[in-house]
C-alpha cells in the first residue's frame, strides 16, 4: 500500500490520558525543534559511522576535526552544537569536548580532549540544532 | 535505480531527508590530503567524504551547483555579515546532474577545502593537495600531528 503526503499546520491532542485539557502544537515547532545536522564519527580511522546533512569531515590533527554541512545555517549564532564522546567503554577519565572555534555557517569545528590533551575518540557524536539558511 | 523527484524549489534539507530514506550510502575510499598555506605549522589535513552525501552526488538531481556555496561564502566574508539572505540559492537553483565518484570528489574539494589551497595546489616547491586512496595513508595515527605531504612525492599522470 502506498502512502501519500499529509499536510497540516497544527497538531491538537485532547490529552485525555494525562490532563484531559486540549493542547495544540504548531507543526513549525516540530520542524524548528528537530536536529538539522548530525554525525557519528570515528576519529581513529577517521570515518563516518553515520550522518545527516554533512558533506565531509576534515581530519585536522589529533582530536581536531571539521564537520562540513550541505544545507548551511543562516548565521554563526543561529545554531548550537552538542557533542558527546567516549574514548573507550571502560574510560571514566575526565574527557572534555569543545567546538565552534573558527566555525562558519557551513562548517563546525570540533575538538576532543582528555585530561587537557587532544585525543582521538572512537565514538564522537555531533548534533547541531538551529535555523537553516 | 530510484528516480529523483523534481527538487528544484524544494528546501535542500528536505531533499537530504528524501535521500536518507531512499538511497544507500556510498563508501568512497578516496581521500584528499592538503596543507593550508595560511597554516603551515599545522599537520596535513585529510578530507573524508560523507557516504550519504556521496550517494546524493552519484544519484543526481539533489545537490546544488558548487558555485552556490561560493556565493554564500562570499556573503559571509563581508565585514557587515549578520545572516544569510540568499539561502534561496541552495533551494531554487537547478540541482546538478549525477556525478561520477571522481567528479564528486572534485566538487567536495571546491566546496569544503579553502580556495587558496585548491586554486594553486600545484604551485610552489611541492603540491599543496593530493588525492589518494585510504591504503596510501599511514596505517596508524601515532604521529598524526607530524603528517606532511612529502617533498619528493610522485604524482600520477
């Protein structure tokens, strides 16, 4: 069975299971609130595990890479980046993450650290939220 | 092969959603190694193509011409830039046709590597940029921060 497109501007729920008070949500909130770009990167290789809305990654050096986007953001202030990383499953050391140095509307610069030193991370995840151009 | 819908005028982000749902990832073993003349103290950088993006490039009808990114980069380089006002170029410009893997890599070079590198890649004492296969890179990253393009590299014809 083939499915078609469902176009609507507002979602409304009776919320009968919780408050029984009707609530409405503009579907623009769903679009604006979804991640616009994400990547799972293995810096050891380096290689993509998976991604959405990126064109390439550039391995700059140890613990330092760039994520280049396909659909760019409207401004450097129009997006935020969330990064998580774990060097290896048993590692509970102080691993820190930073980003947004020298970034542009089409490129996010990611740094990964461990105990103050740059470190390549096998599971480095980047999620970018914001407003696209 | 699945047919690409008519995407001109559709937001690029929505096209990428379609591609994610409908196209298989294409893993390329091509890598681009380059050195930035404005950052000569840093080690060589390595560009890795996104397999989802590569699928879009080989499919055709999804990605905008690379010149669109140059136009947006020009806007962003202006001192009074606040936000993009010509984002429509990404969505309204006629998408490019299907590329070969080699053409897709050339597109990526022109999109994601600084122009100061690829426009003059073969000027100077040694090449600033090399296209290679993954097996031609060092096998481990122990000395990653010392990687450079060698002075005596032999280029294929």
